[in-house]
C-alpha cells in the first residue's frame, strides 16, 4: 500500500501505516521511509531528525534531473531544427567559387554572353542575404504558429520549410537554374527563423528550472555543430568542389526527416497544454514522462499559479506586449541583447578570418582547415557553457562574454594595423580571432535565448520571441549588408565600432539584467516589477497555490549536471 509521508512537528506515535495521522508514519516492522517506500529498522527518532529527513526528501523530489525522455526530446528538437540553422549559415561559404561559376555558365548558356560582374555580385549577394531575410519572415510567424499548433507541433510543421528547399537546391544544377537557389534560401531562412525561436521556447518549457539554462544552450550548441559540419563537408576533397556542392546544399533535409519521424513520440510542452489549452490530464502525463516520477503536483501548482496570475491578460499580441508597462524592461533587455549579439562583429570576424590567416603565413590550401579549427573551438566553448551556466549564472557569462569580445576587437584592431611592421603581429591577430570566438561562444551567442525564455510568462512568451527573433534576424541582415562597405571604408578600424557595441551592451547588462538562474518564471517577473514600477501580486484567494509557491521557493540551489 502506497502512503504519502506526513511530516509534522508532532510527537512520535507508533500507529500502523494505514492512514495519514498527525505524526510520523510507522509500519508494524519499522518506520515507513519516504519515496523508496520500504521499512527501516525500528528506532526512536526525534522530531528534529524527522524534519531533516523531510528536507532531504524535498530536495530529492523537487530537483529536476536528466531523464531519458527529456534528453532525447532535447537532442531531437535541437538536431532537427537548430542544427539546420547553423548548417545553412555556413553551407555556401566554401563552395562559393564553384556556385558562382555555375551562375555564370547558366547565364552564358541562356543568353550566349558572360554574366556581367556587377550582376554576378548582385545575384551572389542575394543568395547570401536572402537567408537572414527569410529568418526575419520566419520570426514573424512564431507567435501565431506556437499558439495554434503548440511548440512541438510548430517544429514538426517547420520541417516543410527545410525539406522543400533542400530538394530545390539539390536539383538546381540539373535544372540549370540559379533563381531556384535564391528562392530556396528564402524558404530555408524561414525554417531557421522559426527554429531559432521555437526550439529554445520548447526546451525552456519542458526543462526543470535547475536545468533550464543548460538545456537552453543546447540549441546554440547544435547551431555551432551545424556550422562545423558545413565547414568540414566544404573541404575541397569532400564536397566543396564543382560536383559536390548540390549534394552539400541538399543534405539539410536529413535532420528534418529524422525529426519528422521521431519527435511525434515525445511530449508537447506541459505548460502549453495546461495554461493555453487547459488540458490538465495531458499536461500531467507529459510532465510525468519528462520528470521520470509520478509526483508532479508542486510543478503543476506553480503552472496553475502562473495561469491564474495572467488570466486577465489572455494571449498578448506584439502590440499589446509593447504597451505592457509590466514587461517594458524585459522587452528592452531582449532587444538590446539580441542586437548586441548580432552587431558585436561575429560575422565580421568570420569574414575577415581568411585574410588574417593568410597574412599570418597560413598556406592558401590550409586556410580551410584553420576555418574548421575556429568552428571546432566554437563548438568546444559552447559545450563548456552548457556545463557552467547553472553554476556561474546567465548574467556572469553575458558580462564575461561581451567583455572578452570587446577587448579582442580592440586588440585585433591594433594587431591588424601593425601586422606589416611588427613580425609577430600576424600570429597575434590569429590569437585575437580565437579569443573573440571563445568569448562569443560562452555568452553572447547562447545566453540571450535562455534569458528570453525566463523573462516572460506563458501569455507573453510567443510575442516576446517574435520581437526578439525579428531583431536578431534584422540585425543579422543589416550587418551582412553594411559590413562590406565598413570594411572597404575603415578596414581594420571597423572593429572599433564592434568594440563600442560590445561595451554598451555589457554596461546595459551590468545595470539592468538580473540573474535568472534557478528562478521560476513568476519569480523573474517579480524581480522586474520594481524597475517597471508596477505591483506584482498573486491572487490572495487561492491559499493552496500560495502554499505551493512557498514550497517552490524552498528548493535549494543545485549545480549543473
């Protein structure tokens, strides 16, 4: 017979473990132990000892852990979606010369004359820039899709925007059409725009709060893995050649097909099912699968508390979100962090990297291996961020990351200016590139997604991600459009602009952004209430929810897995 333990500061009685009495529970052969449900040797136990054991039981019961279902759901969602984002960022870099030769040959076959160099530059710029533009369009679709289809449902639907363009790009050489590549890049950009927002949202809602930061970085980890895989496949001896590039472009369908086959077997976000759909039965079942135990009442109570606190708001549109005084500083914060992430020079670093390696004496044929090396460092440092984010906190990683990037940009400017006069400066330039990549990988790249999830409650989260994603992709598009002109006009001194942006973002985070580690979504809202100059109160009528809230606050701090 399963009996829930009753922990009260009452005198110990030797009653049978048949019903809950106002005392510790005993069985005929000894004291009944919590959770593991077995008898311990009969002995007198003081109330203080009993309460200490109760606290141990609470910590064991409430501390989230990595279950098989949680791990597999995380990996499948991140591989099927985030991996594609990173892969398609880098997939056209290595075979760019071969693709431009295809553009020119196709034009000549059609019109009998070579393509004008300006037209070729324009078409290639469109091939590159249509991807972030598609990402912007995808971000605009986030809120309506996640509210209608759910988080998991949106990820499954999003595979359409991966498989279709993969087929288009794969057959582009056969059908002799470069236009189809440009259109496909817009469509696969929509896929990236959706996945870059929905995957962090989904993982943030299925993860226990003590693992939310670590799992929230997993999408960025798979983005870096996708970039690295594209860089490896882009080596000339593999697929970065005249015959291999269509295959390379078409491989983006593989993760989508795998996700389409496997993700349906994993649960939808319990918060979405309970708060937005009102389906407590499905939410409870999903939560039990994700946590690996049956007692999920405290987490369900916290969700009900959140649901009750936002009943009057309903689902917030973007316009309503912009007008909400209680969310003003959260919204400004995610805008600043996403702008800082993209405008801090990360794309410029990659753009300049080949020139820096060449100046440092790296052979032209070996530069591609140095590029793979930078991708490997990016992956390694993102993995490190996964394991340290719960111990160090989000805020510290953001501050350290932007600080390292700022210093690296300044030093890189000096190194590039002096590389022809000081013998060791080219090697120092390479070190600055790697230092910048390390700094960006531990903070600015992964953490804004995590913090965006934690700063907003269920009703505002879709609209917030829509705003954050739009800012992210517009900034990405802008830097891709503007940077070549900056590079031509300012040269190495363009990195001073990026250093200033990193510094401004760092100062903002230092002054405004609080630490959200190990906090519930409601606790984060309470932290911002004073800055927003609003009162944030829970419903006084629901004592059970208030008690649940108090019990949640008693959970001790835990380290990362």
